[in-house]
C-alpha cells in the first residue's frame, strides 16, 4: 500500500471527487505501473511528516487533520512536508502558493477564518 505516488509525476495528484462506472470509460487507460513507494529505500516522506500520518499502511487523513488543527503555526499549511520531501516528480511540484491554496482547501480554512 503506502502513499499514492507515481514514478514520473511523484505525489502531485489530489482527488476532489470520485465516480463509479459499471463499464470502462473510453479514452481512459488503466495504469498498472507500480509506484515508487515499495522500492523507495529512504522514504523521506515518513520522517518529514510531523504527525506520522504516513506509514506503510497508507495515509491517515484524520491524523493529518488533527495535527493541523491542534498545532497552530505548523508549516504544513505552506505545503505538505511529506509531499515536498518526495524525490519523485520534482519537476511537477506545485509552487508554494499552489500548495498553500490546496492545503487551505483541504482543511476548509481560508484567510477569512
Ligand atoms: S500536511 Fe503535514 S501532517 Fe499532513 S501528511 Fe503532510 S506533512 Fe503530515
């Protein structure tokens, strides 16, 4: 299992919605390529996350959110530290402004709250 990451694009995907289809969708190919997580020796994402929300079992979203809420001044709101530590897909990294925008959308916070 582990973190969702692509060998070329790294961990720079986010999902805002999902839908189910009984059949295949034309033009959408399944990618069975193994991600880098199983063979990544250093796994810097595990030590970069101050909440230990990433593990070999995957990403613990409630644990991440609890850390963000309970730790004022944490610098994850400038971008997930685990994602930024990933050595894969660095050419596709979000800017800090983009990452901050998505983190605030993820938490449901914005500058007005
Ligand atoms: S946002 Fe922070 S607490 Fe959440 S997974 Fe990323 S590094 Fe861990």
